[in-house]
C-alpha cells in the first residue's frame, strides 16, 4: 500500500498548498488520533478503520459537553453498517483483534486500534425471507448503486431505508437536505413483494424490518458491553451517522439507557471526531516475563527505548512545544496458561521494584474481573506485549451558551402520515431542525428533519434541544410527565 498512499497523500497535499493551505497536513489513524502524512505513508496499516475510529473521539467530546459522564456507547449508523464503540471512564477502548477481510477469514493486523464492532445493519441492508419463512435483515446491502429502491436508481430489493420511507419517516420531496427526492411507490412495491410471503400488509412489513434492524443493533451493543463486563445502563449513548435517528430511541429504551444525545452534526460524527483528536504516536514491543520472576532490566530497557522514540516524534512536530504531551503505558497480560490477553493500563513508565509489580497485578485482576467476572488471585500473571503512547493534546475549546429556558416549539406547518406499530397511522408533525431553539422540547410522535439525518420521536418519547444545540433523547417522557 505504500506506493498508493504516497501518491495519494502527496497529490492531496499539493492540491491543498495550491489552494492556499499553509498548515500541517494530518491524517486520522486507527489509534483514535491523527498522524503526520509521512507517518501514514511509512505505515499505512495505521489507517485501518481510521474513519470509524474517530466516532468514539467525538462521543467523548459530546459526553463532556452535555455533562453525561465518562462512559459512552457510540452508535454510528450508516448506509451499509452499524458501528459500535466504547468510551470507558473517559478513555477510548482499544483492541489488537482487528481484521482486514473478515474475522477469521482475513488477516489480523496485530496492532492496537480503537475497538469498533460492525454489523451489517445500515440503511441499505436488504430484508429477505429465509427458507424457514422468517424475516431477516442484512448482512447484504444495496450499497449506494443502485441503492434502496426509493432512491430511484434501479434498486428492487427491500431495505431498511425503504421501510423508513414507507413508514413516513423520510420526506420524499426534500430527502438529504433537498438534494434528492424519494420514490415511495417503488419502496412500497418492495414491501408488498416480501409482505406477501409473510402474510402482512405493506406498513406491517416495513415495521417488522425496522424492528429486526433494531434487534441486530442491540445485539451489537450487547457484544461490546455486556459480553465485556460493561453494564450499558451505566453509560450514555452518542448516536451518529445518517440513519442514527431512525431507531436510536427504541434501542435506548430496550437497553434501559436514560442518557442519549444525537448531535446536531450526527451525520458526520467521525469527521467531527477528527477535529477533537489528539496527535498520537505509539510504540510497541514484546518482552515475555512473569510476575513471580519479573525481568526488570529487559522490560525497563525496552520501555526506555520506546520513550526515546516517542520523544523524537514529539520534537519533530512544529507546534508540540506549545501543547501538553501525555504519555500512557499499557501491557497485554494474561494468567499463566491462558490463551487470550487483556490490555491493562499502567500508572508508570518504569517498573522500579516489587511494589510496582504488585500494582500491575492488582490492575490486571481488576480488568479481568470486569471482563470475565472472575479472578485467580493465586495465579502468576504473564506479561507479553508492551506499548507506550504519546498524545499531543490539541486545544479543544468547547462550545458554550447561556442556560436556555424550557419552551415548546411553535406548531409545525407540515404533517405526514407515519406508522409506529400501533393499529393505525398517525398524523405526525414535521419539524425542521433549523426552526428549533435551545430549550425546546418536542414530544412524540414527531419527526425532526436535519440536512444530514432524520430524528424519529416515537410516541411517549421526546427530544429536547440542549444548550449546545444537540438533541437530548427522553425515552421515558410519558413516565416523567414531560
């Protein structure tokens, strides 16, 4: 990939310079930060999943902005996939189990990346009936060409986006900020074809497709939270992607999550994350040792070499002397004889004696208990891979505004017939996001249209515009008397 990346980035930088850009070109990385263009050329493997890796960075920012604490589940719903990531105790979660070309059938890259799990449950995911007569959604996608049938580009298979159009959630005349119109009749035809197999009406079929899509997304969230010893109810949800607003409310309600934010810029969540990313470089090394006979000289020598290389990286950046530099150290460890390692953060970059080893052991036990709900206090801990990361902390001045008074929006001029799984369709008010001000509360059922996303406010739920201009979801609005 090096020749391709070199050519691409050199041409990009050349074009930017000709356009008057005088700053330093930085590229997003799979480590949840950004790197110099030359670093991306030298090691293009570090750009694997670098787009989705920015979503948790954005989630961390929005949780701070809305005072939602340090735990967040980021749900990024696009056209082909539903991507899930975590922020735990204010830190982004990483993994070394990242694959190119599919899990177990592709290539594992064995470098540290932001932990992003993907499911084939985006807006373009195709609905179909299996041999047993059960409705399925995905993993196949209609993509952008021909795309969902409602795009009018020749698509003939029913998708989640087609279901949303049939249910009345999408504006057929001003979809995507007015850039295109939707062929709802074509979408209804695809629903009818699959509904005949199921013995359901067109809207019932569309509703069933949306519900199965919800369940696939909930399953993906369970895999990265409950299966990893993380209670989703202890966190907030940050929803992003063009299709995030279609079903984030029932997903949050099913998971029992009270704190949910859909940012004003939800359709470009990963791009927003890049604006708040630090400049990051990481060094890794392997030194196998056990806690009962710890190799202090070998490990400390390797960590010192890592620190020197990171110091050199920091010194080469023109503006690093004006910024705070944060160093973090991690070890991948396991109980002696285990197959899988877990990542443990260390509060030091040198192990000076037995006391530091005991702190390492204690941190490992805590991490193991959280993930597997069990510890083996009598077992030795085997340390395998070590890594050190340098983060140049860029300025992240957050948007601020005065505290807004609560208010109701003016009655909207438009309505649309929408179906919410109840016996009949509702005459549903349609709001433009630009007309809603801070402090306003929109009660469901309602539709809020933004240029890059659509927020469906389901019955008995509500959305409030925060002081920062984002949408705060109230999944139990009826119980709280809102």
